């Protein structure tokens, strides 16, 4: 049962971080110039910080060190994936 909870929690954390990282990294700098700096205007950076923050909150709620460690590892993996995707984009 713990494996299912961890898998579902990490999946929801990853999906939430990827979505809000892509949306907020564009929208926050439009709101105010104070948000127009890293990590807020950098999609990989913002996704990384959202992922580890959500993992810390989830680990605190479940009182689980395993969720925290997997969440931090997942944050680095998502950062590298999003960074790779952003480097492949062609902007005009």
C-alpha cells in the first residue's frame, strides 16, 4: 500500500510541478517586474523549485522520509528533462 501511495503522490507532484512551472514562469513576470528574475522566469528552475517544495510539503504531511528523498531526486530529474527540452526549442 505504501508503494501505491508513494507512486501516486510522486506522479501528482510531477504533473503539478510541470504544469505550474510552465504556466507561472510565463505569467509571473507579466504581473510585476520583481518576478522577472530567476527562478521565476526560468521554466526548468521554477519547475525544480516547485517539485522539491511540493515534495517537502507532502513528506511533512505523510511524515515520510522516503517521499522526501524520492521527491528531491525527482526534482533533479525533472529539471534535467525540462532543461533538455528547452535547449532543443528554436526561438525566433
